[in-house]
C-alpha cells in the first residue's frame, strides 16, 4: 500500500485508521469529552477536560498542573500543587499561581455548566481583587462555593442577548497545614450568548 501524498510505503500488515475531520477544535474537544463521560468518574473527567483545555488553549493551566478535587451543584474545589513550577523564592506558592487557581475555580465551574447548554456562551472575567493573608506553603485548594449563583448566571446568559455579570468569591486554603484561608479573591464573571 502506498500513501500518495506523503510518498512513503506502509507494510501490507498495517491497519487502516479512520481519521475524523473536525470543523474546529471545540467540536473535537466536545466529542472527546462525550466519549470519556461514559467511562470515567466526573471529578477525573473534569480534570482531564481542564488539562486538555489548558494544553490546547491556555498552556499555563496545563503547566501548573491544575486538577479538580470536588465538583457539586454548590461548589467547586480546584487544587494546584506546590512544586518547582509554582514556587516563589521563599518556598511558598507564587502569587501568579495563586491567581491562576482563583481564576480556575469559578471559571471551570462556569465552563462545566456552559457545556450543558445548547446556546454558545462566551465567558470572561471583568475584574479581579486579591487579598493575600498568609504564605501558601503546601498544595493549595481554591474553593468557589457559589455554584447555584453561577448556574443561575449561565441560565440567564443562555436566554438573554445582553451581557450578564456576577461577582464571585474564591477562598484559597492549604488543607495539609490548616483550613484557615491563605488568600481571598473576588472576581466578576461576565457571560454573553454568542451570535
């Protein structure tokens, strides 16, 4: 068997591989996630979804090793491990890595809900406030406990042609050391249905 366009030969025993051509990366991403949804637990599936999104769209998310620790209708917990990639010169988590986690907790939750909507919705954060309370000297969990409010916002964006916004709060903790917050964040989540 000869492959005309690449000018090389395949052994006769080589199997044929069906290549599916996707119109864009989103359809490939959604198709892959739909197949995985039947085989893998939700928390693991959302972690893989987040890492695939990070790898293809926002490489920094993939680089810091973000993972989903908990997902429920009320809250989302994201973890970023403390390692060489996320440490500052003092051995604690760099504030940029903390901001990535604060972005991911409500963002991943909103993306999770947006994928369940038939309408195409774009998401962006309008502003960002941070209060750093202590040094984060371990793996950090970012907790967004406003799941119901985010779900209402996504539902409103799906039926409205206007941009809708809501301020969300994220608490960062280091569970291996204590449950006291090491940082607090306030972000304005802004959603709009695409035309």
